[in-house]
C-alpha cells in the first residue's frame, strides 16, 4: 500500500489536510472515509486508515480540527477546537463530502464510497447517512449524541439531532455498540434502532457485552480484543455487501 498526507477541498472551499492510504495496483477499489473521534486526528485513526487499505479499500480521514491547526501539534489543534465548542456539523459534512468526491475522482476507484466513524464520528455517520450526497454505506461505531442529552445537547455547532433526520436516511447503516457504554447508553441505542425500524431503513446493529466506549482502540484500557475482532469482521462483511461492484452469486455469503 501507499500512505500519505494529502490536501483536499472541504467545506466552504477550505483546503484541509487528510491522511490517505490505498492498495498499490490498478484496482478498482471501493473508498471509505474515516471520521475521527472527538479526541482528535491521532495515530490510532491513521492505523484504521491503513487497516482499511490493507483490506482492499482506498481510505481517507479528514483532519476535522484542521481549521485550528495554525501552530503546534494535532493535539493542540484538537484542544483549541474543543474549547471553542467543537467541530460544526456543517463543516464536518462538507469535509466528508469533499473526501467522498476526492475518492471518486481517483482512476482506481470503483465508484462506491462508504464511511466509518467513531465516537462523535459515529454520530457524524448517522447524520451523513441522511445528509450526504452519494454515501453508499455507513458504519456508526458507538456514536454518542445521535439523541440529544444533557451531556450532549443541541447547540449552534450541532443544530439538528441525527435521530430527527431518520426518515431522510438513504444509506444502509451498520451500528457497533458496547453494552457497558454510557454515551450512547443501551437505551439510546434501542431508541435509535426503533426509529430506523419505524421508517423502514436498511440497518443492522451489533451490541457487545463486556465492552464499553472505544473498545476498538487498542491504545486504551477500553480495548476488548475478542469483541473488537468480531466487530471488524462484521464491518468488512457489511462493506463487501454494499461497496463491492463484483457480482456475488445468490446464496453466497460475503466476508
């Protein structure tokens, strides 16, 4: 594979930094946008991008705190951004759309683009499934704030709750959740699932006992190897179903 930092055009015509990795070769390859978690654009996020490339996807992650990165490290930019209320939904949607457009312009692209997001990025996937143009599949990993709470209220930066846009969802959604999580709680996941079911949306949710928030993150105490490995298998099966352009005979499982 090749992995590198690239500059793309995001929201409002802003040029933002992204981390990009893809398999070497002619392809064609599906694309995936990796939406980082609230702590920021970090080494773990870059490893997720490379993991996707290793498995046959052209993957890109926009630095959503790029507009605060006037000096210092990525961590400094994230701290400044969070102190000012965090990323605006409008900017995130524009940046992710820019990444999707970038992926589709590559000569080795197969034309299909999905997204995966973690923590706040999971919420952005739920939002993008209703708002983004051309999203083919979205993976929401423990997205908090899909349903507004006292801890994660609506604000000028986040004016609309993703659950209130469920009727507009146009992309299939895979949800990955830990039953020990507190944001979202199992009850909030139930409410989100009920809304998807009520509007007849294509989705599948998987919930894991013994796992809480961020249980994919192997650099944290929250990491749960068994649950994470099983969930990654489900992520790749989901993407094979919705992002592949290969013909799969009826009755043959994809993994």
